[in-house]
């Protein structure tokens, strides 16, 4: 079977100015959930709205279930209601003048290819409300529900007619953090149970990791990397991806040599470091090495990349401890889990496992956050 | 407002000297007396008039034979019922049309990519400023069954259809077209504040644009539609000029024209007029109350919390269709009537032998203008109008400032009563204010009747709610702390008002006063009963010309009035634009 969603070279420009979406291509196979992750204003919502047909792309092609639904070059633009999609909005967008039941029954009532009888509507609505855990709320006016419950109504409304593709635009971002975590796990369970194909937009990486079969990281309208969460987290293709997903330590240096995906970087006074790199660096390039605070091992001397440094500050946070460590003229933050802070200020051994050090060309860009 | 403002107000602190302690009650008392004089006394006289059968002119002041039988007899009268029924049909029909036009316009302006939206939105407000009688006159020139310009045009084109605006349907059409902006104002802002994803969710669910409009959009803005239609109904109900111009020739009386007819009979039936006026006021009050209820109710459209980008539908080539709809509307309410007035005012005779005669320049002249200015009453009426406008603006502005300050900025006992009294006039149509002032003063020898003061005070009473409201908004923008800072510096209350409030609120005060001036200049309903030949005003004189039957003079004077109003409105907009800027600076 062909991909449930195929996006080829999508471009969207608003009025004048630079493109909000700039040549994005990816696909979502049936049954898979793809998450678009990126900072505010990177074009996630615009991409999603182009897929929904709520926004008219400037260029490229979008196909849903093998049917081209948007292709400006050929003048193809299928209206949202004929795309067989479901959409969950950030603001819930449940209709406040209807009850829970009326909200969920609405699509069944007004869809063009409406083949189901009214008894059928009844049972589908009930089944879907049970699925999202709102079985007992059917007759309530939606305005009497909490935010989390409203979002479940919105989810039920977009699932009830089993669309080919479900689009979700930061559906959890209006909820408080506890509820967000609960609903996030539940959302994955529901989506997997129904076997729904999904495109999910968020700027929250923990949401992306839990929900996505694959994650696409976007920046300034471009898709930087599209890969399973493990790969995004362990093999970021780009220093922005590394930084955005939490590799907050950056060591600056010069490339000494490169063998395949292995590079040796000179960090000056600190010495040299072995790192993995996805980029064709050559000797003499300026480079930056990104690594996550949790991947540095304190008090250990490993076979490679081991240094002697000094703990300058220790911040105990209960469940974890953060150490500021200096070695040579470099500075890193190290995070250790556990309720005990094991190291004291002063001299210490540290190991930066080469697999978790990622070297990129230093193009002089500032990091996010 | 709050307990802190009470504590901070010097006049109410315990330590204040005796004079200060008495200042607040005296002040409140004075305001209450003024409001009672302006609002309550005339209303009481109206009630007495309605339930008595003594004529104040003949029997003198204060002679009542109160009995409900008279009032009940009036309500049972067949003509009254007919006028009541006509009013409901005309205003009801007009409201339905206004809702259709207003909704279509707000959708076009807020939700589509129709070209020149900003211009359309601005221009569609013009009908609000056209005096009803001028609109009525213009449409009688266009649509009178025999000589109407539209019918002349149809005849040339060989089309067998004839318009008749001297009819109930004519009345409904003109009402609906001219009062659609009231509906538009409410629905446009409701649409603008509505989360667009509510509509997008419906489209994604598979509903057509049409279904979405009727199952999501309109139900969500239903409170705004209802509030706008109730308001336009109330306004139409109180209008005299349009039914006077279009209904009278076909013998269609509505409540307003019937009330005036009663006082124009000889002998005038003042008691009956008062009784019908009370009927009109009661209906108005019910609708105003209903509208306030709707407005204070919870609005669905603002449930979503996030700020959003307004949705704009790409209509493709259809946007030129919506554009032409908007242009057609402007053509009907502004361009066509203006052309009609200009032709009628400058042509010696409103008769066209064929189409070319329209462009026969020899048939045009200033003769009608010369003849209206030969009439000494014309200049008298213009002069009187300006005087009345000025008095209304100054007295009304000062009073509204005093009331607004007391209601919004102090916590003195009795301010709730002041608020209530100053709000009552929203439920009183202008014409009823006129009848009430007539009853209040006509029997009093040496009183206000026959002076321009009675007109000015009636206008002040009629417009006090709007003026207080608009001034209160400009008070709200001035932080309480600015005033408190002055008190802390040792300034007294009056000096604080003079040095802080007045300068900061000045743009708002000027805007309110100029608006008051414009409203007074175009007011007809309440003037009808209060003018004498020495104190006639423009609006009344225009009615005289119209009823005198000379179309040329009527049109010429309509134009004169329109030009004067246009200039005044221009000045107002200019002044309030300055005020908006300086408020922004101050706030
Ligand atoms: N209707 C529009 N008109 C003009 N510019 C727009 C419009 N919609 C989006 N943009 C611009 O396009 C860019 C991408 O916007 P988009 O809403 O897709 O960002 P996002 O990734 O969803 O961000 P967020 O996380 O804040 O929702 C932004 O710079 C935005 O200002
Ligand atoms: Mg977004």
C-alpha cells in the first residue's frame, strides 16, 4: 500500500517575505505516527494546515492515500472536507453551543459520503466516547467540561469517522503539565489501538519522543532530520537538532583528521577529543562538539576521551545533581541521576564517550535557548 | 467602585471638617435634583397626561382628572392598534432585512478576501449618519409611484415594472437598508473575536461551507445577531422621518407618526398623544431590556483562550462578486439618494420628457436654493439649530462629566441612583421625550416652552446615557493612581479634578461634546413638539418644506442640511482622531 501521506518539496509563502515552509519532503506510512518538532515559528503549523487544505501551498505536492490533494503547479486543490482527514486543534475548537454527543456526532451527520444510518451514528459515537474515556459525559454541554476533557471530545470528534489521516496541532499545549503527561501517554495508546495514521505537531520534545514513531525536526521552514526518536537522540544530523533535543554542552575546536564518521578534534589546552560526525569535515575546519550533560561520566577513566578536570560548582536538585566541570579551557555541565551527590568540589576524572560526542562544522551560529 | 477608592476620597474620610462631610451628600443631592428635573418630572407629567382628560393649554397647569378609563380607551382605539400593528410590521420586516444585510456584510468584511474591505467597512457606516428624514425625502423622490426617478428610468427602458416606496414594503426596504449597520457592528466584532478553528474543525469534519455557516458560525454569534437586531428594531421604532416621508402619502401610520398627528389636530389631542407615547415607550423599554440581557449573557464566541489570526477565505474570482454586492449596497444607500437630491434640488421641474432631458443643462438652476434662502425662517432655523446644538453640547457635556465622575470615580452614597436615573432615557424614544417635555412645560406660563432652552434640555435628557457612557470609557483609561498621586501631594478633590482629570480626559470630553452637538443638530423626533415659529430648527423646517409639497425646495434644504452635518462630522472625526492619539499618549 502506498504511503498514507506523501509530501514532496512543499513550499508556502505568506505575502512577501521569506517562505514559512521551504521545501519540506517526507512521508508517513499507514499506521505510523510522525511528529514535527521545532521551535516557535519554524513552520510546523503551516505544514500541517497545508496538509489539511486549510492553507494553500505555494509549491510542491501533497498526496493522501495515493491521491494528490494539493499541487499548485497543476492547479490541484482539494477542499479540506474532501480529504478524509481528522484534525485536533490547539484551542480544542469544540463547539460550545453543542453537547458532547452533538459535537462527536456532527461529522457523521454532515459528511458527504454519509452511508451510516442514525442507529449506526449512535453506536459509533458511544464507542468513540468510551474509547476516550468520556462515556458518561455524552449529554453534558461541552462548556461544563475541563480543558483535558474538551480535548478528549475534540479527539473523539476527529476519530469517530475513522479518517485516513489524523492531524494534531499541539493538542496538549493548553493543558497543565501533569495532565499533559497523562493525556500524552493515553493519546499514544488510543492512536495505536485504532491503528490511526497521524501527523503530530509540537515544540515539546518529550511529547515527540513518546508519541512519534519518527520525529522530524524543523527550523526556519526546513526539515532538518526525519528519523526514529532513538536516532534523533543518538545521531543528530545537525548541530541545531543536537542542541534542540538537549545536547546543551558545546566544545569548540579544530578538526585534526577524519576517518569515515570518526573525527579527531583539537580542543586547545584541554587536549584532543574523538567524536562521531555525520558531516564531511576536513582537517583544519572549525568544529563544535555537542554532547548531552547526562552522557558525561564523572569519576571514571574510560579507554578514550578521558580528561582530568575540576568541579567548580555543584547543584543538588533532589532527584539529580548538576556539576559544572572545567577541563583545560573548556567548560561542561554534567548531570548525574540519583538522590545522592557523589562528587565533591575539586579535581576529578571525567570521560566523554566518543559515541556521544557529535562534531559539526562551526558555522558561527548561536545555539537555541 | 472599590473600598479603596472610598477610603482615598477626601470627602468621605472621618477626619474631614464639617463642610467636607456635607459636600458629598449636597453634591449627590444636586445631581439627583437636576436629573429628576430633566428626566423624572417630564415623565411624570407624561403619565399624568396619559391618564387624565384635561387639556393643559386650556385648563391650565396642574388640573388633572386622573382616571385610567381614558388610557384604556386609547389602547382600545382601532387607529392606535393599527398604528401599533403597522409599527411592528415595518420595524420587524426592516429588522429582518437589516439582519440579512448586516450579516452578509460582516461576513464579507471579516471572513473573506474581498478587495477594498477596509473601504467597504468604513463606507457601510455612512447610513448611520444620514438623518432619517433626508433618507425618506430622497427615497420619495426616487420611488414615489408616479413621479419617482426610478420609475421614470424604468419607463424609458421600456420595463413594465414600477416601484412604489409609498407603501409598507417601501418602508421596510428603507428601514432595512439604513439600519443594517447596527446589526453589522455587533456581528462583525463577534465574528472577529471568534476562534477561526471552530469553523475549520467543521470543514475538516466534512461539512460544506454552507453547512458550517448555519450550524457553527451563525449559532455561535447568535447573541450578537440578537443584540444587533433588537437594537435596530428599537431605533426603527422611534424613527419619525422615514415613516413621515414614505408612510404618510399612503396613509400608513406607525406609532411615531400617529402621535404627531394627534398633536397636530385641532384641537390637539395631547392626552391621547401622551397615552400612545407611553405605549411606544413601554415597547421600547421591553426591547432595550431584552437587548441588555442578551449582551450581559455569556458569549460563546470568546471561549477559546489563545490569540488567533483572523481567518480569511480565499473566494477566488467570487471575491469580485462579493465586492459588487457591497458596492451595490453603497450605491443604494448613498449614491442613488444623493443623485436624487441633487437632481431634484437643481432642476426647475422634476419632469423628464425623455432620457436626454436629464442632461439638459438649461433645466438646472439655483432657483430652489434662492427661494429657501429668501424665506427668513431658513436662516432662523439654521441659527437656532447651532444655538441649540451648542447649549446641548455644553450643558450635556458638563452634566455628563459630573455624572460620569461621580459614578465611576467615587463611592459616595446615592451614586447608584444617579446611575439609574441617567440611564432611564435609553428606553425613551426621542419623540416620547418631546411629548413628555411638552406636557411638562406647555401649561406653565413664563416657563421654558417657546424658548430654545426647552429643545436643548430635551436633547440633553435624551442623549445623557450615551454621553455618560462615552465619557466613562475615557475615565477608565486614566489610572486611579494618577489622581491619588495628586491627593497625596496635598491637592483637594476639586483641584485634582481640575488639574488631573480634566486635562487627561479632555480628548474624550471634546469628542463627547462634539458628538452631542451633531446628535442635537440632526434630532427631529423630540423637536417636533417643542418648537415655535421663533425657535424652529432645521430638521423641523425640512419637514415643513416636505409637507408643503415642494420637492425642489425640500431637496435643496436636505442638501443644505447634509452639507452642514457633513462638515460637522468631519470636524468631529478630526477632533476625536486627535483625542485617540493623545489618549494613547496619556494611557
Ligand atoms: N496567515 C499567515 N500570514 C502571514 N504569516 C504567517 C501566517 N501563518 C503563519 N505565518 C508565519 O509563518 C511562520 C511559521 O508559522 P507557523 O504558525 O507555521 O509556526 P509554528 O512552527 O507552528 O510555531 P508555533 O510553535 O509558535 O505554533 C511564522 O513566521 C509566522 O509568522
Ligand atoms: Mg503552531
